C-alpha cells in the first residue's frame, strides 16, 4: 500500500484505496518498530545495526510486508480447549513477526514457535 495504485500488482476496491494513506502509515510504523527491536538485538549480539538496516529496506523488494487481517466470528473451534481459531494453520516467514492485536475483550493466545 506504499505504491501508487497504478504501480500495485493487483486491483483494490475503492474502500481500500480510499484508506491507502492510513495503511501506508501503518506499514511504515510497523516497519520502524520492527527495525528498532532488531537494532537493540543487533547491538546486544555485537552486530552493526546497519547490517540489519540494509537487509530490511522498506523501499526495496525484500519480502517485507504487513498483513492486516480482520477476522469475523470464527466458526472453527478447537473443541478440546474451547478456543476459536481465527487464522488457520500457517507459517510466518522473515526475520521477525510482530503481532499487534487490536484492543478487545478477546484473549490473545500465544502459540508455540516451531524450530527452524
């Protein structure tokens, strides 16, 4: 959502395009927060933060992305635990995954991270 509509790889409905400035600011903010976290980790590990920055450029094709998911009431439930599943099984990729759930009365369930 950082590119002008004519340069995007797909067509978006006007509802989304009308909110493009909001999505772009969200993407930039999320990217900045992620870099700040990685810079702290880099310094603690003795890595030059510039090495991190040059591999995570928002303006370059790097796989850096923000996924915004709006999840209506879930129909699938892990019955044994009584937990609704809003995102089916999947893998996340990249250097980091930053989950920022919106404020809600719902419980955020931390999942186990698989090695590798």
